[in-house]
């Protein structure tokens, strides 16, 4: 019975995590055509490690990695005595550790973002959009 509870708990946690991972199309579309400076100065992406690559056709790819380690432990308490209390001499704990990550992939060409593709356990909202100052280009000298 305790193994069933462990499996059910793990499935519940997995469902909760995937249910929270919502990517909104309007957040992705907001980056199309944005200047690369908006990405370079974005307060959220500045906090993440970035990995860069360049294709032969001149498209730069950037992966801003947002990840954390997650540990889950389940304990079996053994059997119940006649008075309803648990006997703990058969108790054991099983733990597992995994990484939950969102890879924020940006494709850049000609100084502009051409595509934003978050992959993995990702969530987007207004906080991932380009800063308002970069949505409309400012004249030189301002």
C-alpha cells in the first residue's frame, strides 16, 4: 500500500509541475523583431547562464537556462500495531533527485530576435517580454 501511495504522490507532483508550465504565444510573439539589445539588458535573462552558438547562415542561437534541482523523498512507516500505532523498525526512506529546467532559446539575425522558443518546464508571462523601452526604437542621441 505504501508503494502505491509513493507512486500516486509522484504522479501528483509531476502533474502539478507540468500544469504550472504554461507558455503563452503572445509572450513569444512579443520578441519577434525586438532588437538584440532588449535581450542583452533584460533583467530576468541577465540572471541566467547563457550558451551561444552561430550557424553557418549567420543565425545566432542563445540558450538562457533557468534550472533548479528537485529532491523528492518517500517514507514507508511499516505496519500498524493492534493499538493503531506504527511499528517503525521496518521504516525506510527512498529519495530521488532531478533537475527541472527551462531552456529559453532565442534565434537572432541582423541584430533582431527572429524567434523565441522556450523548451522544457517553462512558464511565460509579461515578465519575460522585452522591456518597454526596447519595444519602439529611440532616435540616436536620446
